[in-house]
């Protein structure tokens, strides 16, 4: 009888808490950002936070596995990095809308041009693709 009473009390406590917890996002769906892909705006979405994602490609337009994408915060100069998988996709979340960010990809001596995610870019989920250029010959002195 005590066990049944204890189980009932625990259930009454756990159910309201479970109802408040956000559901886990489905993995592998929703494109570059991994969400459900719906256009419904989340009420808890922070207006001052954004994300950036993209694909690193080589000169033949194939996705590059193992490319290191560096994201530099131009205010604090902090650098974050992401190593791409077979699909060549990179992602950075939790970025401020009040800071410019510089992006660049490197892989086996090749680099992409540096791209900027500007404070004037109003997208909450920006897409910036990076293309690796052939290694440039070092000029002899």
C-alpha cells in the first residue's frame, strides 16, 4: 500500500515537470540547423541570438570532410572552430546579433576567402557557404 501511495505521489510530481520540458529535436532533420524546419516561431526564442551554418566545398564543388572552419568574434577576438564531416556542413549556434563574425575554412593547405556575418544581416539562421581555393604559391624573395 505504501508503494502504491509513493508511486502515485511521484507521478503527480513528475507529470507537470515533464510537460514543461522541451521535446528533444529530431536528429538529422531540418537541413543545416537540425531543427524541425517549421516556420512557427518559438515563444522562448531570444531575439539577440542567431546561428550560422554552411557547406565547405572544394574547387570541384564537392563537400570537404575534415575542413576546419574558424569563427572569429571581432569584438572579443575569441575563435571557435568546427571540423566538417563527410557532408561538409559546419554549424555555430548562440551567436550575438550585436557582433560581426569572420568565417574561414582551411583544409590541407587550401583556404577559403574570409566571409563576414555582419550585424546588419538580420537572418536568425544565416547560411554562408565556403569554397576552398587551391594553395597559392609562396612568392620567392
